[in-house]
C-alpha cells in the first residue's frame, strides 16, 4: 500500500549505510541461498503458467499465498533476525521471509534472479489520518478491531482531503542502491524499482473518516455529499499518479508483482504499445480498484457511488483487476463496463454458480478461500481440500487463481498453512489432469 491511512508516513532519510562484517556476511549468506533457488528452471515454467492464466489461456489454476501472519510463523529460528544495523535488519527480514515461503509454502511463487532496490519515494498522503479506538486480541498481531471517530460530516469537511505531494529522495535511493550492490556483489544483481502496486480504493479510506453506518445512510440521505467526497478522493489519487508519471517513478509489473488483491501480473498484453523502456506509463501497467464496504450495496448503487467514479482512474491502465473481499457475483454486468478488465476477485462470500454463469471464461477469477479455516482448535485438511475442489468443480473451464490471503492467525501452528499450500497445489494439478 502506497499510503497508510492510520498515520502520516515519514519522509525517507538519506544517510550513509555502514555495516559490520558480521552483518554483511549474514546478508551475503542468505542472498547466496536465494540465488541458488532463483537459478532453478522451475521459475521459468511458473512464469509461463502465470502468463497463460492472465492471457485467458490457462493450463491449470495457479496458487499463491500472501498477507501472512508472520508473527506466528517462526519455526526453529528461521525468521529470527540477527543483524544489528536497522537497514541490514530490513534486508534480512525480506530475505528470510522469501526463503521461508519457498521452503514451506511456495505454491506457484517465483523467486527473481535479482534483488530490488525500491526508489525512496514519499507521498504526503491525503491530509487526514484515522482517529480510532482499537482492541487487540493478540498484542503481537498487527490485525485488530477498530472503532472509527467521524471526521467528515459535511461539505466543509471535504477540504480536509488534500492533494498529495510526491517526492523522490534521489540521494537516499543512491545510498541504498550502492549499499546493496556492495553487499550482494558477485551473488545477485541489484535493480532499481519504482512504484508498481498502487492500492486504489477510495472507499477504504472514506469509511475510516466518515463512519461505516453513516456513509451507507448518506448514500441515500445525502448523495450529493457522498459523490463530492468520492470525486475529491479520485482527484487526489489522480494528482498523485500524475506526479509519478512526471517524475518517471513507475516500474513495469507484468512480472511476479502482486496485482490488486490477487496473484502475479505476468501477461503478454503488457507493456503493450506505445512503450518507452526509459519511461513507464500507467498504460504499460496493471491498475486495480475495489469497494470492500459495498458487500451489501445494490449493483446500481455500487456503480453510482464507486465504479463510475473509479473509471477516471481505471481508464489510464493497460489492464485492470477489480475487487477484494466484497462478493461480486451479482455485479458482473456493471464490472463489464470497466475498460481492459482482466481479473475479478472471487471472495469466499460469492455465490459461485452465479459468478460462473455471469463471468464465465471472460476473466481470471481470483478465488480467495476463507482463511478462517486456520483459526479453529483443530486443523481439518479434508475440509480445506473439499473447499478448493468444490469451487474448481463448479468453475470447470474457467481461468482461476487460488489466492490465500488475509491470514490473521494460524493458531500458532504454521504447519497448517504449509499443509494448505501443499493441498492447493495438489488440487490444482489434479484439476488440470482431469480437464
């Protein structure tokens, strides 16, 4: 996520990076393990299969896991950080998590033969941060219950939503880039990477400032105010995107970059034409949107208060992913109005028969199995397998990715998620063999 609506993101700082020999040796050892994995030919085959899926010529369902409850996943110290320098610890965390996922729950993940150095980009956010009361069931978990305090009550309050200002701290980028090149020299190359995944979701922000019940009622009682608020949010995102383009801060994402709330972005249609490798534009990339809070909103109101506004944003991108947790089976007709729509989220709350009937083979269905299966007292692998096979049996002939995400707990038994990854991969291959 480019912004964090819970607080203002601090500016990146340009400071020299000087590591101890112990920190440097640690990072090089981890990177060497990653390089061995990246060299495996299986990654080329997985990239081909992801591209076939996103080209709507799928050979089998693809499997990927993200949004993992990492605080419950450590086994035998695999995720325990040992570096001392803060920057080295950030590097170590990413390396350890990638190695861990490859060893225990890979699905169809792909490991790059290079390391990415993100540009030191800062956005000044949208002017408001949430004012919230929180309740933590597990203090070590960053997922918790929230009660939002209302900050938008009328037209005057819309002025609180500011147009973001984007800054690239080139000195910070260069210092981090040179540090990575020095540390990983002879092991893996380092590439500068601009902004890719932009989580465009005006309603995820508005409800934090407006209140959920209040926003739903105001769509009926004060529709002009709601439209004005959504327009201003889209204006803010558009102003930010214009700055990314003007400052040449975008990078291609038709690779193992997460797209929307789904899987990887490999696809033959991107970057498309025109394309200048030295200056990536939104038309060369994937865009996305959703309105998760609209789960029980009618199709006509979903169109009027969300999708129709989103079109200004979505029309700028080469291909589009739509949806997240909201069930979309009754809303396929309005989604068909989105230009270049390629992937649709299929949350566990969808009515699968209607989804299949309405969407068919025209889109990739990004199936999200319910992560609640990991939270019970006992683990039921037979139920996990049945949940996957039942969906795929109904979706026979469709293009499907199986994306396990939003995993807030595995009841401190990470083996449950390992087992699910194995089951999902088996089910996907069995499905391909039968069809």
